[in-house]
């Protein structure tokens, strides 16, 4: 897999060369989001926001992660969010929480209901230097693409820079 360099508003990350980049037009330095999509419709997303706002809501980045998982679990159609792996690591000098989840949701059609599981990778970090929090998360478009997506996530996590 070959990667290209993406940088905006003072943060940077490498993404697969043949993927499409879509910046939310409302994005600004303090808060925003950018999506990266593969030709097969896999997606990786980066969100950023005001660190002070996150700190008002959550006691720590750990709580931020837990609440986010709970929120997704309560989303309509989502049956469960199982934690496959949760680890602490250092990203650009910050303590970050990286999670590998398995989301199970109900796919209902007129004739039948079935359960579908999809893997979700994410990391959360608080950057004091730029007064922002960052979240990167992504999912494959199908189970067959999980291995490749895991590699892409690892690479993006490894090359992520929130400040200099
Ligand atoms: Zn930082």
C-alpha cells in the first residue's frame, strides 16, 4: 500500500494514495472533520474539536472513549459494541487510547432481519499544545476487507501528528 501526505490546520496524517479525501466544508481550525474513502467504500475519519469542551464533559480521555462507545451502542439499529482490544499508546507524545471494536447491528428488510458485524478501529487523544482533541476512526465496507483496513488504521495511527 502506498501513502500520500495529508495536512490541514496544523495536523497531518498519511492516507492510502488511491483514496478520496473529503473535507467537511464547515471545518475550521478549532473543529472539523475529514473523511478518507477507498475505491471499495471503506472509510477512515478524523474529527477534531475544542479540548476545553471535551474536558467539561469528560474527566479524562478514557472516559471520553467509554462514553463514545456507549453513545454508539444506543444508536438505533446497533445491537452491541464489543471491545476486541483496548490499549494505551503514545501518539506524538500524547497518551492515546486505541480501541478495536466489533459492532453488531440489525439489518432489517421487508422480509427478514439479520445481524451484521463490522470491525471498528479508533484512537482518541487530547492535544494540550493546540488545545484540541482528535479522534480517528474507521471501518471496512465488508468483513473480507478487515485485514487491509487494520493495516491502513495502523499506518494512519503511526503517522498522525497533531502538533510540532
Ligand atoms: Zn499534540
